[in-house]
């Protein structure tokens, strides 16, 4: 009689805590074609992630929160960005081992981002809710060394808790790219080092946030670009 061999799930379960120093650029435009503000280093940013499995390791479940300091120059307007942002993701998906050492993980789920600034004009206060999907390719190049690439896209058309002078949200989206190297330091822990690029875009109609004395009939574009280096520690059960 043959004894079945239990194959472990390829889902990367465990906890991740990471520091994400970031170069941030912000652009606020009402149609005049303004340029992005100069990059400013944000040291007080971080990431926390928990990944587990459900239904007998058939489904991946992940909760993630990241954010922190959100500041840049004011570009000659009263708006600028001087505040804090937080992004949360709740994802469900699956991981498939295509070849020995090569794993593909895909997931989707709700995403929300809330941004707020100082009372004297800072990052405009707005929350956005939507759906994101992503794919991650992971390849073990050596017994202790893994490289991976991650691509995510999201639509977040549902605003909440937004300041009134922003107007009506027409559309909002997010794009994220991550390249990462992981080194196993023990059977239950790994160190991650990576590069993240994230772009948030939102457009509004009926706005007067850049010109409070004008009527609320202007278009408004808000865009943020983040270049981040990630230093993380991952614990695996």
C-alpha cells in the first residue's frame, strides 16, 4: 500500500514588518498643466502584512496596511501635501507552483486609502474605496535566495470622508510595481529587500480647492508618485 506524500502549500504564509523610506512627488492641477513637486524623502513610512490560508490551504487570505508621512513642496499653491496617508488591502487568491522553485501567486480584493493633512492646507482630506488585483512571480535562484516581481492595479471610484471643496470624484486608480530579493536567515524567518513604485491618480469635477473664491466648476487632478526602498523581516510558521 502506497503512503500519500503531503505537499506543502506554496502560499507564503506568515507576518511581514517593513520600513519603507520613500521619495514622494505630488501634483495638483486644475488644467494649467502644473509639474510634479520636487521629490522629498519620507522616512516615517512602513508596512505590515499577514498572510494565511483557508479551506485546507486551498485559498490564500492576506491583510495589509501601509503608509505614514506624506509631505512634499506646495508648488506655489495653498494645497501642497503635508500630512499622513494609510492604505489597507484585504486580498484573497491562490498560489501555484509552476516549476520547482517557480511560484505564481494571484489575488484580488478590496482596497482603501485615506489621506489627510494639516488644518492649514496640507494634503487634501479624502478616502477612496475600490477593488485591486495583482500577480506575483517568485523564483528561488539558490537554496536561501529568492527573487520576485509584483504587479498590481486598482480602481477606487468610491470616495468617503472627503473635504467638500474637492468636488465630485470622477475616477481614481492605483498602479504598483515591486521588485524584491529575499534571503532566508533561518527555517522560520527571512529578510526582504526591494524597490516599490506606486502611482495614485484621482480626478474631480465641480472643484474649487485651488481657488476658493471661484465657483465650484473647475476640474481638479491629484496625483502622487512614490519611489520606495523596502527593508523587511518576514516570520514564517
